[in-house]
């Protein structure tokens, strides 16, 4: 008579051998492509794909996953060579015509910001996108184009450029817009522009995007975004659907110079940040003195879950960013909730003379 416990043990042992064999086969496959220091993550991705076979995933779902992976892989490859350069994503209507004042404002903004060392990312179409890429010039432009049922041709300033990327899905395109940028500027536009604006705000407000400047630029003397701000204050802030601190996450202006200044000032002392084992590490362009550190703790201690805002050396888990290890740091146990206050703290740091 068969022993159920022995059979179960034999089954578990066989499964372990099988998984070990798959593990070794995947590692050999990775090595055959040149190897990777992150082979464990690539192995996990391959195993996830193989689970689609177990799940008998239907062809439609497979096509979505396949296209998504291919689009993101290619986009990451294109942007990887330009990662050290800061970038601004520019949103706005494709229906704005040359000769309109806002068209010239978009061109002027991109010309000014690229002269200060930035590159621009647009949707590669007409209107604000064309104006912005015209102001920036081909060498300092990325085009992130969407494939639509009606053909949308890239504008003359980015067509046939290797930095032009075409996406089938809006969600992968928007991910790249936000992931690869260091600031977002939004000119007047329709449904698509408002979708991009609110999603960008949501990502910053919830901490799903890194802190960065978000600027709404109106026509000179215009009311498009100023009336939008009135709506936000009346219908979102007043009934407490958002926090007063959330208004610190963005700026509304009709001045190109003020928009440029907002972006440049944000990176005056603040450099970048990341979470390491639950702790927020803020990298600075120069160290802060004791008085400033005391001021930060007095003003922003309420957004910590424990301890104080303190100076820090680079943590071991930051060793993958060698080019940033020389920067002075602040470490804090941020509550991951008060991102409006966090922006206010960054603004305060930037306002103090080094």
C-alpha cells in the first residue's frame, strides 16, 4: 500500500529539482546574451512570462503585454544615453496655430530652458508640441508619439530623428513622459492635456513620481489655467477633497520667464531623492548649516514618522549611483503622505543662500 506522506515528499522533491533546472536554464540563457548584474530581476521577469503559459492567457491579453514590454524596452534604451541631462516634458494642444501668442510662448520657453542645459520631451505633433520642439531644436528634443486610428505625423523638427519614439498605448507613453522628466510644463489644451495634467498631479501628490516642478503656463494675460485654478480652489480645496498643501505641488503663471525660473530654482540646492529601506534620502548640491537644519526640523518635523531630519553619508544601497555619492545628504523618516509639505521643504532649502 502506497504511503501518502512519501508520495507527497517525492512530489515536493521533484518540483524542487524541476524549479532548480528552470533556474539554471534561465541563468544560462541570460549569460548567453552577455550576462547582467541584475540577472535575478531578469529571471523573475522570464518566470512571470512563463506563468502566462500555465494560465493559458488568451491571445488578446498576450498581445497587450507583448506590445507594452517592447515599447518600454525600446524607450528605456533611447533615453538611457541621455539620463545625465535634465529634461522637461511639455504638454499642450495640437490645435494651437503658428502666429498665436501662446505658440510663440512655447517656442520661447523651450529655447530658454534648453539654453540652460535642459532637453525637452513632447508628443511630437503639431501646435504646442511643434512650437516647443522648434524652440529647442532637433538635438535637444525627444518626441513621444502616439499611434492613433487617424494618422498623426511627427512635426518637422523631430521627424526621422532617433529620439522619436512611437507608442501604441497611452499608458506606456505617459509613463515615459513622467519617468524620464525632471519638470513638466503644461500649456492650454483639451481633454488630452487635462488628462496629462491631472495624472501628473496625482502621481506627485501620492508619491508615485519623484518631486519635480509642475508649471501651468497661460497666454500672456490669459485665463485658461487661472480659471482652472479657481475651479480647483472652489470645488476641490474648499470641500476638503485636497489639502491646502497640495497647492504647493504646482504653479500657475502667464510668464515664460517665471516658468523657467521656477524650474531652475527647484534644482538650485535640491538635486534628487530616493527611498532607501523606508527612509527618504535627499541629495543636495551643497551642504546646509546647523541653523538651516534646525529650521527644517522646526517647520517640517510634523511630516516625520520618527526621529529628526539629519545629515547622512551615502547609504550602502546607493552604491549603484556612483556619480551621486559625492553629494551631501539629508535623511528623514518621511510619512509618505505629506508631499505638499515635502515640496515646501525643498522650496525652503532652495531659498537659503549657500
